[in-house]
C-alpha cells in the first residue's frame, strides 16, 4: 500500500518530528502507523516528556557554565586588581626616580613633561590600550634623556676597583635574564597548550555531562532498549529472509532503526558507528554482487574444471603453497604481536601506577610543606601581634606614669611652699600666744612668769617643769642637810639643837629683811614720815602696785613690739608668697581652662575619629563577611572540582578497564573472524566438492542439495555480518577510548607541569 506524504513547507515548526518510512517483513514499504508492533506512537506520546527532560538538562548545563563563568570572572577581577596595584607601585617608583633626578640636572633644554605622564592608571582607567605602548615609549625616552643629562653633568667617571665586579654581576644578571626569558617562553607555550587542552577537556566534559544526564533519564533508556530490540528483530528478519536481494529497502530500514534520541540530542559515536556500518555493508554488498556475477560467469568453467581437478592437484599448486606459507608467517606475527601487546599493556599499567604513586607523594609533600609554612606564619603573626600589644601597653603605661610623676612633683612643690607659709604663720601665732600669756602674767603681777613667757617660751609645762626641777633640787639639798644634821645630832645633841635654832633664826631674818626692803622701797625711810601718814601710806602702796604693774606692761609691750615687727616682716613675706602662689594658681587655672578647651576639641576630634573608625570597622567587617562567603563559595567550587576530578579519574580507570576488556574482546573477535575465515575457506572447499558431486548427481538431488547449501551459506553470511558489525563497533569504541585515554594522559601531564610551575 502506497503511503501519502505531506508536502514540505519551510514555515513548519522546526521542533516537529519527521515520520519515518517503515518496512514490512518482506522489505516493502508501508504507511507509517500501520505497523504491527506499534512502537512509533509510544515515542510520540512521550515527546513532551523528552522535551522537558532535554530542557532541564540544558538548563543544568547553562547553570554549570554560569558558575564556571562567575568563577572565571572573579579570578580575572582579582588578577586585574593585582595588576593595577603593581602598575601603581611601578608608577610611583618611576615618578619618584624622575623627581629625584630632575633637581640634579638642568632641564632647560629638555621638553616639558606634565606630572601625569607617568600615571599609567589613567590610561588603564580610560581604556586607552592602543596608546599604552606610545605612553610607555614616551616615558622611556623622557627618563633616558634625564639619565643622560645626569651622567653628562656628573663629568668623567672615575674607575673604581668594584666596577669590574659590577660588570661581571651585570653580565651574570643579563645571562640569567636571558635564561629566565627562554624559560618564560617555554612556560608560555606550555600554558597555551594547557589552555587548548583545557578547552578540549571542557568540551569533552560537557559531552560527558550531557551523556550522563541522558543516561539518568528512564524514558531515554526505555526508548534505547526498544530501539535495540527493533534492531535485533531486524537482524532476525534478515536471517530468516536470505533470498531477499541486498538492494532491497532493508538497508534503509535498518538505518532508519538506528538509535535516535527524541529529545534532540544524539550520540555522535553511535551515529558514526552506524554510518560506518552502512558504508561497510554497502561496500560488502557491492563486493558480493560482483562476486556473485563472477561466480555465475565462472560456474560453467568451474563445473568443467571440477571434473578435471582434484584436491591433491590443488595442494600441489605453488600459489597454494605460497599462500599457506604466508598464512603461517602471518599467524606467527599475530601471536608475537599479541604477546608484545600483553607485555606492553602490563608495563604501561605498572608505569601508570608508579607515576600515580609519585604524583600522590609529591602532592602530599607539597601540601604538608604548605601546611607547615602556614602554621609557622600564623604563629609568627600571633607573636608579632602580641609583641605589638605589649609595646603599646608599655608605652601607654609609661606615658601615664610620666604624667602621674609630673602631677606628683607639682603637688610636692606646692606643698613645700604651703608648708613654709604655714610654718611662718605658726611661728607668728606662737609669738602672739607668748605675748598674750606675758600680758596675762603682767596683769597677774607675776614678774617671773612674765619673764618666762617673754623669753619665747609658750608652753606652761616648761615653766612647771623648771619649778619642779628647782623644788627637787631644794628638796635634795634639804635632805642632804637634814642627813648631815642627823649625823651631827647623834654625836652632839645639844649643838644640833642650837644649830637648828640658828638656821630657823637666820631663815626668818632673811624673810624679814626681804619684807623690810620691800617696805623701804615702797615707803622709804620711816624716820622721815609725818605723824599722820596712814592715808598716804595706803595711797603709796596702791601707786606702787600700779607702777609695778605698768612697768611690767611696759616691758611686755616693748617685747611685744619687737616680736610684732618680726611677725610683720614674716607676714609680709608670707603675704608675698601667698600672692605669688595665688597668681600662679590663677595662671594655672587659665592654663587648665585652655587645656580643657583643647581637650574638649581633641575629644570631639577623637569622637569623630572613633565613629569613623567604627564605620570603617563595620565596612571592613562587611567586606570580610563578603570575602568569607566568597571564600566559602570558592571552597565549595574547589570541592566540586575535586569531586569531579575524582569522578573523572574513576571514569578514566573504568574506561581503561573497559578498554582492556574491549581489547580482549577485539582479540577474541579477531580470532573468531580468523576461525570463521578458515571455516569459510573450508566451506568453500566443501561447496566446490558439493558442486562437483552435484554435477554427478541427479537433477532433483542437485537442486535440493544446492538449496540447502545456499541456506547454510546465508546463515553463515548473517553470522559473519553480525561479527563484522560487532568488530567495527568494537574498533570504533577502541579508537574513542584510545583518544580519551591520550587526552586524559596529556591533561594529567599538563596539570602536573602546571603544579610544578606553581
């Protein structure tokens, strides 16, 4: 039944699926949708699910690419900041050098250069990349002219004994510079190769991730399983229908049943394998057709030749012998090649294991050294911070102690001045007290006590102590006299009595004489008194007492005036001292007010600085938290990269194992192909024998035997075709695994070189 097709239009949706032409079991095409197995509608029903899964995988792919791009942007930003900082430092050094040289030379004949000519950051900020080389060249010429003028101004250079060493050092430095430049060129070439390999590995990683995401899809797995089942059914149909011509649409049918992923992404390796299978089958079909034609043409000749030739004659043929010898040689070469391949594979595995161990050891040693260096740097930083804190603390404590000592010295000086003034004041007050006590003694008519106070003694206890001493002396004298008298009385009792009486008489006489002298001083000679003089005597006594009192007061006033003059002098000095101290205090108060104003201003500035420092601290904390988050993000990215590297290494080991398995299977297939080739030659000889026997047999038996022989040959051809397809697929997979292994090995070499370079 002919199929009706929709006319092609360019305005159709590109996402619409194209229906394939299906074939029946006899190889004839039929309308799509009338197949008995009804596989195509199942794929159509899951089309939306396939699209969603493909979109999800593509979004994950874009997310991974976005993360890689963000990490790359962050790295480039970091490099940009580092380059700008280095360029700013170089600009500052260059500008300082030029400013140092300019005052030493005369710049009259030099061209005037602006100050911002050496500021390269201006050109970078303005993105003047085309003029950057011109600016560098201009700066070089300006600096060279300045240095030339400096050398010319310095005159003839004197030869110094160290100039030879300087020349040698300069040559050595130039040689080292050349060597380093060559190494830099080598490293740049290696870096370019590493970048190219990174791009290739990145593309391979994207393909692998896409294949891995597709492999996780259950729907795609079910479709691929159904595709494999249809392919096996097609192969069985090809075996069951050996009479069908090779030019029938079975080839297109088998090609149309290749695994096509309905989500828009196909496996490139599977497509290449199927394409190679189709090409090899087409080539094989053409060869078989030509062989059939040649066999049909030579059938008659062979039938005639079979009657004449025998196996012994064929064995005696020199060409057969040459081919047999060549087959033996090739078989020996194949066996030797297999042995060599096995040995080389073992050596390669051993070398990979040893290289992996060496790389792990080197990386572990480098990591250990890095950890130790980081620990040492951290300890050194902690020790430096501790010493800085101790230094600041000691400096602060020293300043505080100096300030305290200054305050203590000032206070001690003030206290000395105050003590001196207070001592003068105390002396004046003591003198005043002595005068007052002398006045009181004079008013009490006690001359001895007044003279005691006028002598400068202010304490009554001293007077009482002197009286006690005089009384004790008198008592001691009396005791001694009484003791002597008692001894004398014991010897002469009558004489002692007369002596005691005489002592008493003499004591009384002294008292009376003193009283008489006092009276005479008051009244004069009694013989000159008139008869009526009692009133006069009383008045004279009163006047005498008043006169005595006034004399004492006069004496006291005279002494008081003398002490008052001394006190006035002392008070004048104390007043001047206090006046100076008061003025000093006033000036100190003014200075303290000024200091208070300055301290208030400094406090305001300190508050502003403090709040600015707090704001800076908050900004630094925010930046630190941002950087810590960025570091955590980078650490997570690094961990993911390490995990992906581990996965890739695991996949590489798995692929190597699969490669060894595929090599083994390839060898097995090759042996099987050789065995089948031998069987084919054997079967050809049997066919020739059967053809010979058929010629001699009856016609019916010949046709039946020939039909059975052709059927067996078709079965063998189908088996051979399967084996060839498997061999071709294995060869393709082996080549792909070999390319992946070489790329992974080159990537490991480049990563190792990069590690050594770092």
